[in-house]
C-alpha cells in the first residue's frame, strides 16, 4: 500500500488536484496523500460517495487506468485494518 501511495503521489495526484481543486496542492507529503487518496478513491469506487463529497461531475473524465491505483490502495487499506483488528482480537482474547 505504501508503494502505491508513493506511485500515486509522483504520477497521478497532481492531475486530479488540478481538476477537483483547480490548482496543485502545495505540500505533497506522505501525510497529505494519506488524507487525500481515500477521499478520491471512495469517489472513484462509489457514485454516492462522489455525490456526497462533491466529486460527481469532476471525476468522470478519468478512465479506469487512472483510477486503479486509488481503488487498489483503498482496498488494501481496508484489508490491512481488518487484519490488524483480527490480530488484536486473537492476541488479547485467545492468547495466540
């Protein structure tokens, strides 16, 4: 997931920022990417999320080749958080 985040930060995030915000985000740190990528990924994955966050009319111009790193990062982060919770439960309640 971190590798995909760096890939998105170097190649794709500036393009989508220009369309959505109208300018490039001035501080492109890993922490800024951690905040912005899930919001764009949820807009790419679900129409209701795009409508809710105001991205509905702006993100239709991006094709599936542009969207896949955002969606893959979101899916991997959901899987990672699920595994962390399962590991915590196994360690604390089942002494494994």
